[in-house]
């Protein structure tokens, strides 16, 4: 304890007090210096010589993009970049935390400048590639959905469910790692609302990856192979040109011009009914059925009616490319029935299946959130086809019975520009077959491995779909399922 009557203690106290005052003044000086520095930086934004500049003061903040459950998929915000202007402008670091910038400011290097930049952020970019689109350096939407919202001032909600998208992305990634395709995609549709719930695209190539301004769902065309046999049978039933229990002799040679058409793998040497032509995926059977149709006035008319000969809209101003007719194998009327000669986009294929299995002629899948609850408009044609596709889809996987999954596979060799052939494998499925609620397209190009003996859709994308369904069925509205067996 200090004794103020003692001169030594008094001097010690005086000295301590001076130290304390000096410490307080130092802290106060530093605080004022920092405050003045920040004020100067703020004022310097108006001049060309400022250390802290903003090049985005005239740019507009774009609307936010949300998924179905209001999770943010894209939004605008500011970030800070560091650049050196000593010789020429060189950006040292982008998207720098403000604390790091303050540390450099205190160092006082006159050649270090700071820039505040308006940028677009995508929290789920790793699983929404080739779908949302992107903005340019001027913060203007230049592709896909971003291009659409650049012209609008309101936030938008997509039909996409990012939680389901993530589940499908992870499952499909595992299968692409095993099957090694060039790329793969999976699209899930809510049939009642006609909304695209998930749109996953995986590009596994080391080089020449797809431009992010491309949306494969609408911009890429394929020969899809045997999934087209469904349309052949649909047209024949619709025009009353076949009986379901009628037999077709697929053991006899079938020619297109002078080219013989084979079934692979070889079918049994007995005549086939319609259901078995689908199940065995007989090329000969599909051609024989189609030859009962008037190609131009019946078959072509029906293909056009279900959307396979025209472009399609998927909302937000996004329009698919036009289909292409390719007669490289001969007759248009003989090739399309078993899956060659007509290249369409995935969205055109999806809409065509959507129309014939729901009975709704105006079916059109979209990214726009609609909140509709369209009822399936069953008729004899749709009910018959759905039963046929459930029978034809038979598999050992328990989920086939659990969720009454109907579907059709397709395997097609397709020529590309340099003369090289690629293989497309497709599985389009819907469930439950007797009250369809969901439609799914699983596609791979050029898988290099397989689950079974043959490199076909049945041994690649079909098991990949069931792996996906196993991961997502608990998130889908499948609470009411009628488990009646098909009577086909």
C-alpha cells in the first residue's frame, strides 16, 4: 500500500500514473488513426488515386434464385480483390476477407490497391453445373436461367429440389466411377405438377468439357435406341392396327432395303406377342408392327402429336433445339420404329413419355415452380401401355415390385463427326405404373464398364437408376401405392 507522506512512494505513484496516461493516449491515438484511415479510404473512392476502388457502382444486383424449398441457388454480393499497380495491374488475390485487406492497408504499400467487386455466388455450383448458367464480368446474365432473370427484377423459385438433386448426384457419381462413361445425366420429373425436380449432369472427361452455357437437357440430341419402340406400339394401338395377343414372326429375316436387321442378343425362335417384343426389345418385331401403319398419315402424325418432331420449352425462355431426321440406315419409316434415324433432346423424349403415360396431351416438363396437381387422364391406350411397360421392365431388384416401376431401356450406336462410333445407353422409367407420379431418365454416353455380360442399357443405366431410387424414395410422395399386379 502506498504511503503518500513517504516521498519515495509518492514518486513511484507519480511515475506509474504517467505510464498509465501514456498507455491510454497511445490506444486513443491508434483508434483515431484507424478511424481517420477508414474515412480517408471512403473519401478516396471518388478519386482515381484511391487505394480502395469499386468498379461495380453502376451494376445492378440480380434477383436471387431459389430452389423449391427456398434454398438459395444463386445470389449477388460484394467481394474484395487485391491488386498491384506498380508496373501493370496484376490481381494478387480475389475474394479476400476484409480483415486481410485491413492488415495490408496498415502496411501502407502505395502500389497495393483494393477493389470492391459485385459478384454472383452459387452455393451449390458443384451439383448444379450446366443448368443455372452464369454472368459476365459486368454482372450481366449471359446464359440459361441467369440470362432470363437478367431481364427481370423479381426473385425466382425453381421447381428443383436441391436435397434430392444432391442425393441423385452422389449416387450417379458412384456409378459413373464404376462404369466410366464419357458423361452421364439423370432427370427426375414430378408428373402431377410437370416440374423438373432434379437435373444432374456429370462430365467425366479430362478435356473438352461441356461449355457451362449448354444445358444438355435441351441442347444435345441423341439417337435413343429401343426406348422408341414404345412409340411404335403406342401408334399401332391408337390407330387400332394391332391386337395385343397377336403374334409376330421375328425369326424370319427382316430387311430395310438390302440390309438385314438382327436382334441382339438373339431372341427365342418362336413368334412374339406385343408384350414380349417390348420385353425382349426385338428390333424385327418393332419394324413388323410399324409396317401395319401408314407412315406419313398415322405414325409420323403421332410422333409429331407427342412432341418428337418439334422443339420444346422448359420455362424461363429456354427452348430446346430442333430434332434431326437422319436416314443413314435407309427408310425413315423402318428406322424410327426401333430407335434410329430420329435424334431428339432428352426433354423431347421426356415430354413424349409424359404425354402417353398420363394421357395428358398438353404435358410439358418445366423448371418453373407451378404448384399444380394435374390428374392423370387415363384412357385405354395409356392404361394398356403402362401395363405393358411394367411387364417389360421386370427385374430382380426388389424396388421394381415395391414401387411398381415401369420402363424401357435403349442402347444405340451413334456416328459422330470424325467417323468414330459412340454408344448411348438410356433407361426411361416411371412409377407406380398404375398411377404414375414420377418419371425418370437415366442416360450415359460411352460407358466402358458394365454390370453384366453385355454392354447394354439393361446392364448399365438400369441398375444405376435403381441405386438412385434406393437413395431418394423416402423423399418422394409415394405414400399411396396400389399394388395390384398387371393383367397383361
